[in-house]
C-alpha cells in the first residue's frame, strides 16, 4: 500500500490514506508486483482511510450491525464489513469483475465469489458474500462518477469493467442463484415484470415483496397494512 504522506511523514500517521485492494490480496494470495496483474489491476484499487482500512482488514463484504466509530456510515462484525450505502454498488461491481476476470490462467489467481463466510486462502481465492453483492448492485446503480472512472482505467490498462457498462450482466450470471421467484412462476429478475403477482409491475411497485395474490393499492402495497 502507498500512503499520501509517505515522503513528509515516514511514520505514516493513521490519518493518512492507503492504496488498497477491494478484493483483499489474502483471498487469493496475489501481490502488488508489476508482473502480478491481479495485484495492480486498477479496477480493484481504491484510496482508503488508513485506520478505517486497518479495521476492515480482509473481511468479507456483507451486512453488519456494529457502527464504526470513524466511518460512521460503515458497520462491521467479526466476519463482515458493510461500507456506506453510496458505494455498495461500486464495490459489488468491482468484485463481480474480479470474479470473471481471474480464473487461474497463466499463473493468475483463481477468484470466485461465495455466498457465505470465507477464509483467507492461497491460489484459489473466495470472497463473500455473493448474493449480498447482487442486492447491492441493484440498490446502488451505476452513476456518472463510476462510468468516468471506468473510461479512465480503460485508457490506462485497456480493459473495462463490463458490470458497469452492462447493468443486467450480474443478473444474467447470478440471477437464478441470488434473485427471487416470489410467485413461483418459474421466472425471475428482468423476465418477470410482476414478481409478487399483485397486478402492479415491479418498476411501479413500492412494496415489491408483498405476499403473492393479496389485495393491494395502486402502489402495490397491501390494503391490510
């Protein structure tokens, strides 16, 4: 990692910043040498607050309940780190990219998302939590800042994160594993315009997870509430 105040402050205070990997190096045993593409892939590198990043460590990403005392929009537990809502989708799409980009070819790590708690590993790296990332990708869609960053990285290392360019790609890959078929009609995600079968299409449904086949108002919410 590289700190912002390295030259002026060799001790590197906890108030400086790190260049850090979103997919932790220890979940796949990849380093930062120029010969190791995974370790220097710009799609996986972000500036982070040094002390906050120290507390994040190499935890899986997921929902947690204990508020962090410095990053007050972050939560943590023994197993999971939950970032601010404003970057959850960014993180999810980064992890999706790492999963499909690195498959153990030519001495590169083999990385895969797992829908549960994982441990650090050598060679084949797993990281959680897949279906939570799937939900974060929906909750925090791509914004202009993320699009611009994708373009800038392309100009440097000649590849893009397809999960930024193609929003439904994650659904195509992991939809059957992580999405819902609430009304049991065999359709899920984009294929099912009314997943809770309440007569209100999902884009207009403010209560998209009501029980199937109940009486609802024009906003898709139960009349019994």
